[in-house]
C-alpha cells in the first residue's frame, strides 16, 4: 500500500513539475507581450482568410516560426528573422505549426506581395513552383466563359490556363490571399530604446 502511495505521489509531483515548466512559466513570460513595432491587428477580410487557412489545413504543412540562426538556416533561406512573442500579439489561436512539408509562411507577405501570384499558386502550385507537392485548391475558384464586372480574374501562365475559360477567384480565395499578404514580420523585433535625456551641466 505504501509503495502505491509513493508511486501516485511521485507521479503527481512529476505532473505538477511538467505543468509548471511547460505551461505556467511560459505563460508568465509571454502573457503580457506587446505587439512588435508596426504590427497591426488583422482586418475583417484577413481574419476570414485566416479561417480559410485553418479550414484547409495549411498549418499541417507550413510553420509560422522562423528559428534563430544557431538552430536552423531559416534566415539564409530568406524566411526572415527569428520571431518573438510580440509577433503573435494578434494571433488567436497561434498557428506556429510543427511540420515543414512546405516553407515557413510567417513572412510570405514580404517575400511574395503579389495577389496574382498567390491566387495562381493556390489554383495550380506547379505553374509557379515546378515540382511542388502542394495540393491545388480548384474549389476556391470558378471557371467561367467570360468574366463579369467585379470578378477577380486569375492571370495564369498561358500553358496552365484553361482553354476558352477564365479562372475567377471566389471570396474565400481572395480573403485567404489577404491573410497571406498580411504575414510580414520583417520589422524590428523590439522597439528602439528611447533616447536618453541630455545631462545637465
């Protein structure tokens, strides 16, 4: 009976220690993190696009957390500086990701600011990145014989454009691209220190 009590007590101590180290301490460190300089809240279209990003499982193949130079060659890959807590101030839930089947997307808005590139890439990834294993998302688009007023027409490379039809981006595709364009954390990680007041003679 004593050995069972010790076993249970030991397990509870280990559980408490793990919770403190993995949950409580990180929360105390970052729960009051202020947004990094220049970071703006997502607008309504970007928030809806973020929901499309989540719904289509983009987070399963893409991270949003470039790592420090000592840990990975992310900076050399052009993915930007290592992120800090303030970069995620407006992200609920955070979409850090754990797999890198595709490149990190935290700064894709800076690397690829073009709406047309993103729309075309979503419709047919291999038209823009030969050999890409990313799936295409044709259900985010509509094929029409002719564009109508207000349609967002995707300008595909000629060899990938459907014959006699135009590809029109549906609202989900446009808003997803708005979200991707908002992913730009290339500014400074911290605010510049205030200038020290001049000393009096």
